[in-house]
C-alpha cells in the first residue's frame, strides 16, 4: 500500500501580502524584512522537523 502525498505550492509574495494585510487590519505595521525573516525561520524549523519538504522545480 503506497502512502498518498499531497503537494501544495504556496506563492511566497501572495503569502507575504496576506500577512501584511492581516497585520495592518489589526493596526500592526511591521517591516516587510521582519516578516520575511520570521517566515524563513519558520520554514527552516518545519524542514528540520520533517513537516515540510523542499521542492525544486
């Protein structure tokens, strides 16, 4: 029995705009570079834990 895997590719710019919009709606204005740094740290953590796998086109 093979394990079924679901692959979902997320557009980074779209994700970044969404986060910026949500923060702005909450009255929080965070520099884009800070958001990018947090997202990169999260990605590294998830890769390290095996929750996320790198995808090369």
